[in-house]
C-alpha cells in the first residue's frame, strides 16, 4: 500500500489549524502542523514533506519572507492561505512563485482538492501536452531553440546545460506550450490544458504565470518564444522536437 503524502500546515490560528489538519487527514494525507516559522523549520529538518500549506500573515517572520527563504533552499510546492482577497495580494503570491493561493474563509474540501492538484502536477509529466507532441511512448527529452526539457525529471536546461528553476505551475504551462507549438491558445484553454489551479483562475492569474515563465526563459540567455496574441491569448513560436 502506498504511504500517504505528507502535508505541513503552517497556521497560527489554533482552531483553524486543528480544523484544517483534520480535514486534510480525512482526505487521506499525513499532516504535520506548525504555528510559527520557527516551528516550520524544525519540522522540515526532522521530516520529509511533500507540500506546505502556509498562512501569509504569521507572527514574527511573515509567510512571504519564509517563502522567499524556502525557495532559495527547496522546491517543495507551497500553497498560500490569506485573509487578504485583493487581486494585488494574489498576484504578489503568484509572482513570487507560489503554486496556489486560497483566500480565507475557504472550504476545506476545496483546499484538499487544490492540494491534490498541486501534488499531481509534481508527479505527472503533462500528459495532454505530451500527447500533443507525439502519440505513444518514446524518448522523454523535448528540445526547442537549444533548450532541453526532461519529462521524467520535470527539468528545464539551457543550451549550456544550466538548470532553470521552475515551479510546478510554470513547468505545466511550458509543457502545454510545447504540446501545441505555433498554435494560438486562449487564456481559458491554457488554464484547462495545464491543469493549473492558480488563485482564482482569472485571466490576470494566467498572465502573471506566462510573465514569470517568459522572464525565466529570457534569463537563460535567449528571447522567450512566447508571443502575445492581443485579445486572444498566447502562441509558442519555436520549433519543438522530441527525442
């Protein structure tokens, strides 16, 4: 029997922490809890964690500061919880590289569904995108403009072999573009194909994700091959090869 995946819930509200942890356990996850950033670091040193659910407004060090440090040290998927519902706050969390963002008060069933979706993104290889490249099984390497993507490792490398750090949502979005090169994809279609549960799944959210992916491709030393089609969506203009 497969052991349950481990979720670390970082929430300073004791009642909400207890309720949320219970709901996640009932959904089949192994749940560890922490009330502060200090407790979170202790737990991470002592346990292997598959995903972190973190309140932004924590006592002492904020969730955003903790997130920045985590991203320097680990690629553990992170879902933000926040009482702030403004678009600016959601966009900030996504721009920093969060895998999802959920506004309080939230349904524990929705949280469990989002946790499952983020974990699924980390363990799959973007089947819909791969199918768009080639049918059946074959080599797990995709290339475009000198870049290399490993499907098995969910890894992007530049032409010089340097690894580009992508979040789960960014990798899924790239796989979607690679599966449908030189085709215009609307924002709703991109969200559907990449299976990304980002924020409120608004047009602004997908725009932020595309912007993040573009910046990382440009930082790798080339022009990002993602073209904006005004009023419609985006197109991946590079030639894509598999194998």
